[in-house]
């Protein structure tokens, strides 16, 4: 029984490989989106209006 449990533990650990990398990539993407939003807002562009227009465009299809 313990041999089965050890093999199962190893399978679970192998299935989680790369999870940390995926989380870092997600954080970088979120940081980039925040940076773009801040830069756009600082330039006085109507970011909210553009975003709303694009969302409405997608939803209307």
C-alpha cells in the first residue's frame, strides 16, 4: 500500500511542475496591464470610454 501512495505522491508532484512559472507570468501580465492603464490615464486618453466601447462591441456580436 505504501508503494502505491509513494507513486501517487510522485505523480501529483510531477503534475504541478511549471505552476510557479505560470504564476509569475500571470503577475507580469497584470503588472503590464496596470502600467499601460496608468500611462494611458496620465496622457489624458479616455481609457474607460475605449474599454467600454470594445466590451460593448464584443457583446453585441
